[in-house]
C-alpha cells in the first residue's frame, strides 16, 4: 500500500480529538493532516461523531463533491488508484491526470450511454427535448459542426468588456435580487446572487431584455434542477414549464434578429450580438434549425449557471481564508485574474464529468467493456503532482498550470474565458464594496450536487 493510502487509512483508525475540525469552512490546502477520513469504498457510515463534532467524510468521489474537504481522498486515489472500478458507485473512477486526458481524447468514450441520448425520465418532456439538442450532450459529426458554430460565435466576445459588465450586474443584483415582485419566479426558493449573475450577464449578451432577466434566473434554476441526475417528476415538470418559457423568449428574440436595426416590439433597440452571431454560424457551419439554436442558447445559460456561481463562491472563500492575498489584490487589482484561475484549479466548481464506452478498451492496464461508465474526477486531475507541481499549494503565480476544470478534447468548454471574466467582474465588485467576507462565508454549505462544488453564501447579510 502506498504512503498516501496508509496515511488515509491510518487517519481513519486513529481519530484524534485534538485535530477535529468543523465540517465547513476548513482549510482545503493542507488538512490531510487534520481531517479524519473513511477508507475507500466503506459502505457503513456517512459521518461519525468526534468530541461532539460531527465529521462528514467523503466515502467516494461523488459524496466528496460537496464534502468539506474532498482533496485528501483525491490525493490518495491519484497516488494509488488512478483508474479503478468503484463497487459502491458501479462505475469506473479516473483520478490520474494522464488517464483523464486519455479518456477525454478517446472517441470510444461518449458523453451519453449507448441508446440513451436523453435520460429516460426526461423522454417526451420539454426539458428532455432541449437536453437532446445540446452540443454538450452529443458526439460525433453533429457535435463537431455545432461546436464550431459555438466557438465562432464566442470568439469575438470581448472579455475585458465582460468583466466590466459582470461588475455592473453584481452591483445591480446586490441591490435588486431577489426581486420584490412576487409575480416573478416559480414559487421556489430564489436562486442566490452568484447564480443570478451569469444568467444576467450571459442572458444580456444573448439579447434578453432586462425586464425578463429576473424571471430567466428562476427558469434557469428550474431547468437545471430538472436535467440534473436523479431529478424528481415534480422537478422535471417545473423544468419543462421553465423550458417552455425560455423557448418562447428566444423565439421572440430570434424573430427580432430578422430586423436589421434590432428593435423590439416596443421600438427599443436590443443587442442580439451573441444570439445573432450564433444563429448565423449555426446555419453556416451546420445548417441547423431554429430548434437547435434555441436549445443551445438555453444551454449557454445552463452551462454558465452553477459552474460560474461556484467559481465566484469558491474564490470568495479562498480570499476570506487568505487576508494577505486580499490585501495584495487591493494594491494590485490586476492579479485577481490569476487568483481566479488558480481557484479554478485548486477548488474546481466542476469536480467531475462522465463518459460511457462504446467499445471494449484497455486503459492504464484496466480492461473496460462496452457500456461501462466512467467518472472523470477533473478536480483530482488538477491536483495530480504529475500535472502540476506542489499541487496542494495555492499559488496564483503558477506558470501554465494544467487545468481539467474546463474539460479537454471534443467537449472542452468553449466558455472558459467568459467564465473567468464573469467571475472576475463579480468578485472585483464584492471586494470593492463594503461586504464583510467573514459574514458572507460564515457557516456556508454546498448546494446538493453530484458534480458541482457550489457554495451557498450568506448574500442576504450584505443588505444589513
Ligand atoms: C466556471 C465556469 C465554467 C466551468 C467550470 C465550465 C466547465 C465546463 C466543462 C467541464 C465542460 C465539458 C464537460 C465534459 O467534457 O463532459 C463544459 C462544456 C461546455 N461549457 Fe462550460 N463551464 C463554465 C462556464 C461556461 C460558460 C460561461 C459558458 C457559456 C457562456 C459555457 C459553455 C459551455 C458549453 C456550450 C459546453 C459544451 C461544449 C461541448 O460539449 O462541446 N461554460 N463546461
């Protein structure tokens, strides 16, 4: 057994009361020394009590996503089991950077299981119709052509302007979110400001009129809940109603895009920059129809939504833990960009993604069979010492870090630069405001998710 795994098992056996730390807000940099963890694949207990403090322990790489500190588990897996079959999860788990890279670049690994382009519970629903059209959920020739259209539409986006736009939206949301108007929303809990920000920023790039932005946030919340693995029939019904509204909104916008001067029915000029350029390039590259264009415009919002919120939240947490770094940014605001990029590596908002095999393969000596699923732990790849030296260390000055956060290969995130710019604008506004980071992050937990590490911060305290 390697040293990392021995340490891992050893810590589990010798719970040290002096070393107990609370389950939230702990230092994710070096606490393999201070956190007790369960052995791999242990089935019996989710959490145990230690000196009156409950210690939640990640039992596998999915429960790790929202655990206080998944990183000791990932480090142990990278060192000992870069690719293994997890009985608990019923799938392969890839944690080593080299294995992840190999799988992401291999055409035999697809984003959807064979013969299940759309998850069964979503079949025949409006949310499922959108899901099936997304570039993210396709493979092969149709994905390549659509991806080209997406990339050509995103290429001209001015990221410096996006930082400013995002800063301004954060200022607006801190005053106006959630909307006081009770007719906005679906009756559920309002999504927080970090989730609202990407919808406002990307939505307005796509031409969403400002009076529809507050509702778009609620629709997006319902839509992403519906398409998440394990969604309930009620969530799917809500998500489908939300999808209906989003489709109607984008249909209206596309109709306006036919007019040369881009005016809405009330005669107001609208900026349909990203939507028009995507529609044009989708027709040029792939001859795509309106239904595909609209579904993917909705996809731009859903891809941005929680992931960007997570990057904003994880950055604020990282800064709250590092007051010196905060002061450095005050003196040198330009360094915020590299801090955010390092947060993306060190505490990725997207911790994992999945692939499904369409033919038998041997990868890293393991025989994998057609139909097998594999969980690619991107956040573990980011901390593989073979990919990034001294990987546990948070270092914004890192030269050319290897980053798996935005995936790689055919499905590499086309919105990565936009995501970093959105997070930069949002965080820069929070830092320049009077907001007390201590209060903002106090006692935070993570949104329930199998792949997103999205902290829920106390945005309401920013009002008092
Ligand atoms: C911090 C924020 C973000 C993160 C961490 C992130 C991460 C990712 C990842 C990991 C994938 C690929 C998943 C896979 O390979 O299985 C992906 C795909 C994608 N992302 Fe992002 N993303 C972010 C923000 C955005 C934004 C702001 C946009 C657009 C405005 C966007 C648009 C897309 C699209 C369209 C795809 C599908 C690409 C394809 O399948 O070819 N993302 N993203």
